[in-house]
C-alpha cells in the first residue's frame, strides 16, 4: 500500500465516522432481563431499551426480536413500544 493510498483510506474512515455522527450514528440496545432458557411453545417476554449514542432513550421505533437456530431457522416477534424508550416482545419458540 502506498503512502497516498493509506492517507486516502484514513481520510475516508474519518469522513465516514463524521457522517454517521452527524446523521444519528449508532444506537445501543439493552435487554432488561435476558431469560436463561426458553420453553418450547410458551411465550417468553423480552423487554429492552434503545438509546441513541448510548444515552438518549428513543421512542416510537419499529423493531423485532429474532431467535435463530443453529440450522438457520428463525422465529421473530414484533416489539411494541411501552414508553420512555422501552420495548417489549413476546417470543414463542415452536421447536427445540
């Protein structure tokens, strides 16, 4: 890699980071109480909070909780806003 290429790559990384920061950037999802296990056929409540930049709680988002098996099969549940940046979903696992 030439010196010029390295400088251009560094400049691109800085510009990308600045753009992400200016346009909302990143969010942190914190699960309130992650269950130790799931029971097949029974709903499991998953509650979590979403914070923009790790600080400000975000309301009115659309999200879901997804469980993926080793074989690639997926089960998902829609998360509903419960207020103050908190969300809840009820996930039912159909098989082991």
